[in-house]
């Protein structure tokens, strides 16, 4: 596995510990180990890719990530954009053996207002596929890898109108990855999260919906009760006078969810990531807005956003990974908000002491980006690199 890669690990039963006892079925989300312990020092190099000007213009919505789409051992680049309400374009740049990139292969579909959800392996053939969300009309777009780094035609799966985002996880512990979308309708009673269950071959059944009646703003998948399946952490904000809440929806083990916990979220915190930062066996939460916080006080069956530790007084976009290769998870805050503007404050690094406390380093680097793109092992040397868009070049 590539250093820092997000792993979805499912055991459907029969896994036996060395002592002879059997493990219960489980669905875990973990990061693969960083094999090269290095200091947290970043330099700036260019990928050699010059994007089409329209792909990052003022009226464009865009995201990017990296994945080895043809399994040649090199990280390729995937860039998604739409202009206004125009078509969605996906540019796939295959990386050459000398480190340069080939001219992009472009995949287009007429639907707009899109988001790049991820590059999971949906049909278990070992190759990354593409998952894109569309807000209006609301669909999840799936393109399966052809086994040579190319992608097949877009297949659209309907979800509740005004999709605000989606997550990918094995929610029914059957060994394949499902899709969970959440909605932000102005008519609050229409809001749901939508479950698309994988048929096992990268196609999906018709959505199963659970009504929320609030404006969905963020969602994370986590096994909060340590019963072996993934539950849903969910927030709303005050758009269209929606109640501001934080909720936990508990999985019954088959991908059916019931509301377990509901609390007021007056500051409209948004869920950024969920990992076990203090290594106590319980997943912790990073939130953003109005500042950047970590929530370590959760215990099994008792989750809250009301007892945070502030990492940064500024709102920021964070990414999680083992930056120094010591086996625990660190945080990089590469785009921070000064109260009126992004892209003006320097990048911060938070080095985990192993117990969920952090040594903070403020770098001299101000990255010219809208939002962070990726933490990945770009150069295959066993440590994590940070990929970002420089709009000036």
C-alpha cells in the first residue's frame, strides 16, 4: 500500500485471532503506514501541468486528487471542474516514467454543480474508479476503471435533490463500498441522507433514504460504538432557517440507520475528519468553523462537539496523515482564514505526541490555493507530500 493511503478494511466473519478466538465482523477505515520517517519539511516544486485557464477561473468550481489509475506504481492526477452551470469535466493526467505527465484524457457529462468524492475501488478489481456528485439535478456519477487507466461511461444514480456531498464506506460489511449522500434542500422537510448500496460489481441499487429535516452541511463515517460497523456523524447549519445540530445515526449492522444522539450546534461546526488521534481505541473528531478544533473527550456511545480543544483560532482546511513517520496521526493546516480572506496566513503543522496533544509549527509558506487537495506519497519515497493548486502558474 502507498504511504498514507486510506484503507477500507472489512471482515465479513471467520477471522481468527492467534489465541484461537474469532473476531466479530468489522468495517474499519485506517491509513496505511508511512515507511520513511522524515522531518516535517516541505519544499515547493511544480508538477509540470498547466491547466486550461477556464478550469480554475473565477466562475469555476474545481477539485483534484491523485491516484495510480493504471497501477504502474506512479501517482496520476485527476482534476474535476465545471464553469457556472456548465458541463462537468474530468481531466486525467497519466504520469510518465520520467515524472512528467501526458496530455490529459477528458471525460465530460452534461450535468453540472459537481464534486469529486473519491477514487475508490468499487468493483474489487484492484483499480481506482471515479465517484462524482451532482447538486442539481442530484445524482451520484460513477465511472468504472477499464483496467488500463481509462474510465467507462458515466452511470448516474439518483439521490435526494440538492446533494451537498457524499461519503464512501462499506456500511453493510459485505466487502464492497457503498455511497452515502446528504442533502441541503430549502424545503427542510425534504432533506435526507441517501444510501446507495453496492451490488458487488460497482453498480448500485436504488437509494434508501432516511429523513433528517435539516440542511445537511457535513458527514463522516465512523464506528462510534465499537460494534464493528460504520455509523454516521452529521451536522447541519442555519441555511434556510434550518436548526443547527450535530447528530449521530447508529448502524444496525445492515446499513440501516436510526437517530441515536442529537445536540445543538450553535456555532455551526463542520466535520473535517475522524480518526483515533490519541490511540485510545475511540475515534476523535476534527471540526472547522469558526476555528479549528479537536474533540478528544468522546467515549463509546457518548459523542459531543461541546468539549473541544482549540488547535487554531482561525478556521482552516485540514488534512490528516503521519507527517513524520512515527506511527501516529498528525495534522496539516495549509489554508487558513484570517477573518476576511483565505490564502493569506502561513501553513501550520501539528505534530502528534502520540496522545492527541500536538507540537505546532507555523511555517513560512503561504500557499496560493482555494482549498487543500491531497496528502499523498507523490514521489514514492515512503513519506507524505502535499499537493495544491497554484492559480498564478
